[in-house]
């Protein structure tokens, strides 16, 4: 059994031990065992505005450091390709733009926008060339909500793991979501990425840490639901607070839902409000450093309503508490804790998945 194995019975289980949050060796293991196998948000679909568009990026800088490129070919098909030349390893596409093919600036090797090798100067006479190894690797790519998600070695199909979300919010006007630059900001937290997820995955702390949010939520009716690789926290609004107008025939009809807080293993948070979506991307940068990217998408015509959800203030309060926990888990007097069976179901779910992947 892995040292990170979690008892499936929450009433008997202990949390992840401090080594998961503090050990450099464990952090290095998690790069391959967790993040290399996960799905990652990489860009809005607008990053590829037309046929022939190219969008180079590095996947999880400082952690996976994988050079990749999104492309839209002449027929409009999108792909995610390795951005490393199969000749000598140079990065091919240095900046976003348009092209009919990919050409390496080192020795002129050319590839189609499907990643297939096309030609290479001065290679006449090379035996058993080219082979499939001379093509650019193609990675799984999914578009949802007008966003691109990719994985290098997916642990599961994207459609399967997001199905609980898709089905629950199928009635929302998701095709009208539009990016809002104001409110789309990055935060730096001096804490382990999983501590940030731990904090997100329970409403237990809301009355103690978030006075503004607590004033809006009906804490007694806060609810949790678990799925194979995602979970849901359902925030119920107090009287007078904004809530969804849910049509008949759907699971939450008749409930005053303030927000759907969906978490997708290991580090994606889809927060749906009556005005739109706040996507939180938790990017590890080291055992005690995390970048949290907030991307805001409003339903058409409703961008001005987002201020009601106090997101900026809530984030600052979360940042302060997880940084305090980061200091505390290093104590020689702390090893691991226990779970509240009623309020920390989603944290237990997260820890069990970590144990599975790290095992």
C-alpha cells in the first residue's frame, strides 16, 4: 500500500500526511503520476481565430515544461501538436500567428498542420527515412465552453469525466459565454497546490473565513455530491441573494442555487453563477508555491452582475488561510488530521484520488 493511501470509509480515514505537502521528492513524483496524466485548460477557442492559426504554449511551466502548439488547419480542424522538431529538438513555433505549414528555423524541416513530416533539405540518401517517428506527436484535445483542454496521457476520457457537469447544467445558455478581461487575474499563493484544493473543496470554513460569502449562503443547506473524477458543492442562496432560475424538469428545480462549485481532478474549478462562469486553474510551481488563474466568462449581457459574488475578496481570504496552513503543516507536532463526515466529503474524495494516483 502507498503511504498516501486513504481509507475509503471517511469515518475512519486520516488526511494525507504532511510529506505530501512538504517533500520535494513527493512533489517531483506528482509531476508524472498526477499532472502528466491529467486534463489541462490551455486557452480560449479564440486563440485560433481562423484557418491556419497557430498558438504555441508551454504546458505547466516549471512543472511539466512541455512545448506544445495548437493549430487550426485549412479545413478548420483543430489539433494540439508537439512543438519540438523531430530532427534536433528545436522549438518550432515561437509566437502566435498563421502559417500553411510548420517549418523549423534550425535546419528547415517541414511538417503539415496535421503534424505529418513533409520534407527535409539535405537528407537524400538517408536510409529508412522518414518513419512515423519523424512526425510531430499529436495530443488529445477537447473543446468545451469555448475553451481548449489537452492531456499528454489522459487517465480517462474528457467527455466521461465531465459528464456529471454537462448533465447538471445542460439548461444554461453555455453557448453565450464570453470572456471578460476585467476580473480575469492571476494570484500567487505561498502554499502547496493541494492545500489550495483542500480549502476549495469544503464549505466548512465559510462561516469562519468568508463573512461576505457567509452572509449570502444558506449554510445549513450547503450540499456535496461525489462523482468518479469530479465533485460538486452546491451553494444555496439566502432570501434576497441572486440565484439561478432553474427550469422544470432539471435536478435542482425549485432550489435557490447561488452557485455550482464543480471541481475536476486534480486542479480545475468550474464555478457557475447566474451571471456566468469563473474558471479557477490551480498551477503548482513548487512544494510551497502556486499560481491560481481566475478566468471570467459571462453569459451574454450579464457581465456587470458578477460583482455581486464577491469573488476577489473571497480569493484574498482563501489565499491568507492556505498560506497559514502551509506554515502549520511543517510543524514537527503535526502529521495528519481527520475528516468531518458531513462537511469534508469532497476533501476526502480528493485525498483518495491523490492516494490512487500516487500509489
